[in-house]
C-alpha cells in the first residue's frame, strides 16, 4: 500500500474543517432540543412543575473541588451559589460570577462557559446537571466517572482526564510522527 504524505498546512486545514463540521452539528442538535422542549400551547404548564422545590448540593472535580448549591422552585432555578475556592485564582475563581450568570440565564448546564476556565466551566456544568437530577427526583451522577482514574501531570506533559481507554481503543485515527516542519 502506497503511503501518502500530507503537509502540515493540509492537515491543519482538514482539522479546522472537521471542527467546524462538529460545531455545526452541535448547534443543529441544540436547535432540535430547544424546539422539542417548546410548549405546544402558549400558557400550557404542568400543574405539578418539573422540579421538587428545594435546595440541592453537588460537587465535581475541576482543578480542585467545585461545589454548587442550587435552589429550585417548581419550574425554575432560582439561585446558584458556586464555591470555586479550590480553583486557580486567575482563571477559575475569576470565572465564578460569569458562570453563575450563564447558568441562571440558560436554566440548564448547556452554556458556552468562560474562555480560559474550561475545566472550571465543565465542573460547574456537571454540578448543575447533578442538582437538576436531584430536583427532578432522578438518581444523581456518581462522584467520579466510572472507569476514569486520576492522572498526575508532570512538567512538559498534557493531561486529559476525560478520555477512557475504550475511547482510545475505538479510535479510527492513526497518525505518523511529524518529521518535517
């Protein structure tokens, strides 16, 4: 089988096109979910509401531990308190107010988040998802992802803790070492 070489420029162009495609699919999926959740008749509301009113607490791993306390009435999230004291001061801790605003405005964990504080954003989203599950009477998410293990970063390394071994094994992408720059 003949090996085809690809330039770095072509590789990056292909990766950018793929990222745009994936983002577009995500936007279309979000549009579909929004349309599906729109009430059929204006003013039609469930008599009992979608949440059990109360205050619920959840924690998730960010750079440190992120803890959220969310208060619900029958149909809305009415307040969110976010403890990001274990996060990095210049990123995660500074993102607190913006994260709370975005989560309250969206009334869901489906937010853009704060640039530079992706790990803290993801932890806050997990916390709210767990609080919503509790308020709906569903089983809350486990404290740690099943199968995921803690990874310690060493100097000069990149650590991604959300990738499971079975995800890597199922990957169809195989790349050779880049030897020309």
